[in-house]
């Protein structure tokens, strides 16, 4: 019996769906841009871990109205045809999710905007419309996608991951197929099954559709 080559596609968020890191850009409009950038710089100089960086950055949002944060996020440029791509991938029978170290409230925003069916993310609680200090960062997206796939009974080998950053490389190594999208990082390009540059997410759909039709796995 023939079975589909893929059953799930996961997308990174920053510089994959958004053309720039969403909360980094939003931080500027929220008046915390310098503090946010200082934390980024400390992480890149290896003075703090990714977990510490995420925790400190998300703590900068505590006490803010979620609506104000999302208003700034909505100004960040995005890829073209995200909704159309999600719809077409769903039409192929694929589960389409997000896999990111960004907070769950940002994922929920994208689910509502574009129809993604789930997400793997950091957790930042919101109560009465305000961001709280109940924070659980997800510095290891590979661990997150493994847990999600186990929970949903989806084989990792039948998952496609689309991303651009160094934290996508561990995910690339455990899924069945990977696409490095619009990255200038050689390590990310080398780790991926395929690489492409485009401002239209439908090109990702077309490639995945081509891969699914060209080869199918057999039970």
C-alpha cells in the first residue's frame, strides 16, 4: 500500500514567514528596542544561553497589553501568499504547523490570520489581555518538534521543516526533509535537503508538491 511521502510541514516564523524577526522589530515600537538588542548581543557573544536570552526578552513584555504588542507585530513585512500556501498544503492532506522559539501568543495570532493547524513554541501566558511573567522558553526546537510529533503520532521522517536560522539546523537533522528558506548562513544551507530564495511562500508549496508527486514511500 502506498503512503504519502510527507504528512506534516512545519514553518519557522522569524525571517521565514516574517521577513524580519517579528518581536525584535515590534520591540522598537514598544520602546524596548535597545534593551531587546542588548540581550541579543549578549547571546551572540555567548555571554548568556539562548534560554536565558529568550527568558530575558520575554520578561521585557510583561505587563504590556497583548493587543499593543500584536499591533506592532502586524507592521512587520511578511512573505507573500501565506494563507494560500497553508490552504494548498492542507489540500494535499498535510498538517501545517509552526515550530519556533517565539511565544505561543504570536503563534496563535498566525493561526488566526493564516489557518495553521498547530504550533511548537515557547510559552508566555496572557491574562485579562495582559502579558504575564509565567514564561517557559523553548530554546531547543528539535526537542519541541519531537514531543509534538510523538503526541500527534506523526513520524519525524514524514515531516518537512522550513526555516532559515542556526536553531533550525537541529530540526533539519531529525525530520525527513528540510528547506532552507532565504538564508545567508552556509551551515543552514548545508544542513537542509533543499534551499531556495523567494518572497512568495507558494514557491515552497510548489516544491513540496513536486517532491510528493515525484517519489512516494511504500509501507
